[in-house]
C-alpha cells in the first residue's frame, strides 16, 4: 500500500503502518522491518519512523522483543476503531466547561466578556451536536501525541482561544492541513486569513460606543487602546475615526498604552500601579486648554483605571469625563469594590455565541455546505448602556 502523501509525515507513517497491520500486509506474529527500511519505504525520516513505532507500541499494535526487534501483535490486541472518528478536538487555554452566562437582576449578562466563555460555547455546541469532544492544551501537547490524534482522524478541530506561548500554532495548522482534518479558529490575525474563522465585529462595538458618547454631548473623545498592532485595535480605532468624521468632530491622537504585567494575584496593588501608569499617559492631554470630555477604554478594567487617573488630573470645577468600557466584565470589577456607575457603557462581544458559531462553521465545512475558499463569520456585539 502506498502512503498518503497529503498527510503530515508523523500521522502518515502511523496511519500507513496501522493500515498494513489491519489489512494483513504485516501478519500478526511477524517481525517488523528495520527502522531504516521503513524509513525508505515510507519516505520519511528515521525520527518520524521512531515516533510512529512508539505510537504503535502505545496502541498495542506492535510489541518490542529485545533492543531492536518489534513484532506485530496478535489479533486480540489490535485496537478498536477510534472514538475520535465521531468526535471534535477542542484546542484552548481555558478549562473546558459547559456553563452558560448568567444574568443580573437587571437582565444583563454577568461577566460574559470572560474569554473562557468562547470555549464554554464550543463545549455546549459540540455536546448538542451529539459528537464526542476532547480537550487539547497546545503548550503541553507533545508532537507524537498530536500525530497520533491526526492519525485517528477526528471529525474536526476547533481552535478556541489561547496565547500560544510556545509559538507552535503555525506548525499545528500545517499538520492539520496536511492530514486533511477540517478545523476552524477564533480571531482575525493575519496568519489566520487562509482559515475558516469566527471574529467579533470590533468595529461595530467601537462605532456604537463613540456614537453614544457623541449623543451624550461629548466632543473631545479620546480613544485609549493597547499598544501594538493587533487586528482588533485597528478595527476599533478606525470605527472611532469614522464616527467622529460623520459627526464633523476632530479626533484626538490615539493613546496607545503599553501592557503592564505584574507577578502575583494582588489585585489592589495591580490597580494602583496601573492607575498611576495611566495618569502619566493622560498627563499630556490634560495640559491642553480643552482636555478630553470622554474616553474609550480598552476594556472595563482599564476604564476604572482611567477613571482613577482622571480624578487625579482634572480640577474639581471641571465637568465629569465620561468613560466607556468594553468586554462586559464590569460586574467582576464591582465585586472588588468598584462602582459600576463609573462607566457610562460597555460592549458585550457575545463570546458564548462566538464559541457556538465556531462549531456551526466547522460542521458546515465537514458536511460540504461551504465553498472551497476560507470563510469568516462576524459576530455582532451588543451595546450595554449603564447610565
């Protein structure tokens, strides 16, 4: 039998050897050819062959007898069909949970901006579809285990959200493509543009917030976002510029805040450090004769930090500066003693719905309901006025 050249080398080697065993090409009880001969026959490296043989041993398909000899196991040891043939692998940083967002007495979702709700939505959608699911954590996923997973031919893979500390995602994407495994991914980073993906409509959220502030009489609106050039910063800032232009207002230069990471879980200390840092960032804007009358924050937590900074900078006689948050996590901050009325509004990105849409998109791809080119589905956010 010829190996499947379209698969990733490790998965191809394992799958080809498995099929030779299942079809009787390699007879139970017979000695397996040497690693070098298998490498030549399969047209893969010796390292790949060793990895495939280790996986075959773990699966009970072959047995090691002595330092070099490996024998095909008896029929009673041949593995059953993989459960993943009817399953979805979920790749995420968050713990897999099946909880839905809860609601406050005012009918607002509580903490739905938590990124974990994307994975929660994925889990519930997979369960509702009647398929199995398996959790994968990319930072601890060994390559031979991933090869084994691909060889077992899962229905598909959902890549929810994770920071990719190990920088392995590009290789994982190449491996899945090579194995012909359908997958979908959350986010709109440039490296995802040839993938099926689900994205929050950040432009719509920022535009709605800016329009709300304009309707409240604000004219000098400052857009404060994280530094760098992620896709969501560009989308939100361009939407702010569009809303200001439509209203005939002059936009202020964007305040790009560097991310600050502190060790430990001392939230009070972190808030003090960040609010003082933001004070320094805002100082040049308050030296003008007309300081900002409203600020668009990166998220709700940043909104509270900005409020503390503004209280240090503005004069007692100055009018209130309206602050709009983002992500709908202000309820979590309120539990830490912050007054939610500080924020004039926030945006719910519908993370739970994005998780569900990831699964719907994957199933549409699996069932042949999509064109060949990559699909992107935008999920509209919800504006939440708070006062």
